[in-house]
C-alpha cells in the first residue's frame, strides 16, 4: 500500500509500517530539523519540507503523487491549540490545519484516510463557508459523501499493548467503492503496567546540575543497558524533594521537602506536577515536556529504600520513554539530535504499536 504522511513529525507513527507492507512514498513536515530526522529514519521517502498552508508547498505535495495511486493518507496536525497541555484556545490557527488535509484528500482520493489528534478535537469549533461547526461535522460535511467514517472516534493506546494511558481522537475513513468500513480493532484484555514495561531496569540517580551539590548522591554506574538509558540532569532542589516523595504521590504533599524556587521560597504548581508515576498502572500520557519534573506526572515511580527515602528522583530516560511509547529497542534517532528534540518528538508522536494494529485492520485484507 502506498501512503502519504502529512504533518509527519519524524515519522513515529510509521515505525512499524514496513512490517505490514505500507510504503510512505511522500511525507510533509513544516520544520526542517524534524524533516531531516524523518529522512534519517526513512531515507527512501520523498520529504517535502515547508508550510502546507503555502500554496506552493501544497501544490508540490499534490504534484509529487500525480502519477501514483495512493492507498492511504495519514494526517496528524499539531494539537497545541486543543491539548489540555497546550493553550486550549478553540480559535488557535493550528486547529484549522485539518482543512488542508481534507483539501488534499479530495484531490488525491486515497482509498483510506487516517486523521489523528487529541480528544478535544471532537468539540473544537472551526469555520467553513461562514458557518461554525465542530471538526467532526466538518470532516463529515466535506468527505461524508465519498467516504464511510468510523462510528467510535476515541481510542486509548493502553488497550492495544502500549503501556501508556493515552487517549486520542482518530477518524478512519474508507472510500465507499471499497464496500467496507474501517473500525478500531477489538480491545485487548491485558493492560501493561509500568512495572511490566520498565520494572526490570535498574535504579538510576540523575545528574545534579549545580556543581556545589554533586556530592549529595552517588553517580550511578551505567551497565550498558541501552545507549539511550542515560541519567537526566536536574536541579538539586527538585531532586531533594522527589527523594522524599513516595510512589504515586506528588512532592506538594510533603511538609518539608516540597518544590522550591532557587531562592528557597515555595514554588507554585498543580498537584499533577513533581508527581511520581504508579508502578501498577500504565504510564500517564507522555507530553512534549516529559523531561521536566515540574510538568505533568513525569517522575519515575521510584522504589522505597531502607532509610525511608525513594530511589530514582528523576524523569524517565529516553529509553524508558521508548518502552512506554512502544518504540522498538533498535529505534535509531540521528546522532546529531539533541536530547530535548528526541523527548519532544516522542511526546508529540502517536504510539506506533497502536497505529500498526489499526492499520492491520485494512492491510490484512489486501
């Protein structure tokens, strides 16, 4: 099956496509750095770099497949305008990028279409022909005559072998001449916990940012678990409060060791920040800012130690993020990519195992 990927990021969604005989022939990404990352992972894909809202770029993407029959269109527009971790502005311009994906679909007429975004997309308003409507109504209005659209739109990655509680809104469209409807696969009975996913990895201390505090905890001797299983770096004041925070709890609950500013005064934040994960649950949704303890539930669950404190006062390593995002151990980010870039693209990517299982619903009939 030949596919086109719009808003491609670095191609995390496409990780397992070769296993199921999907060939992404053309991809589009706005940011040059991410497009370069994508080309590193998928050197045979034609990458068109640029803003899809620019007519020249849009037309170039159209022209790149004019002599091909495209089976599948994947479009995952940015969600920052809708995400609970973003601005939540219903009229953020990024919310309207779905229009360009729909315009493209109407031109190339693929057999199947996969649109993905945050759940908030289902209630996000946009304007079409001077009429305000939700994104689902917009998709139905413009594509409903030619395509069957799946009934259920919300899917959770943890129901499909991904150890992460990540709900997404996914539209699955089938061109009506295919005489079938594309729906989600059946949910799997077993939900993988964080303990099952990363519990076998040894405890690891973070690196301390300030030189004057670097004798406070021992530097963990790495045992070559994985090239990306490397300790993150944190400020000592954040490390200290997490040492005294139990599994599944937030440092805001501590009477003495609570989050502080650099001058020692109390910080402010939600109770989901400086929060340890739970061993007996899937990981919470991985966000763009997964490298920050002061962001949403990013801290390793930790293990209780003999002195009553807790190990692993840190965010997850990139390898641990790979595990809970269903990326394979041999996933190969380019050497030039910074740790922050890798963390960002994992946080913004779709768990690829879930995508694979959705795609298998149509691929197995080919």
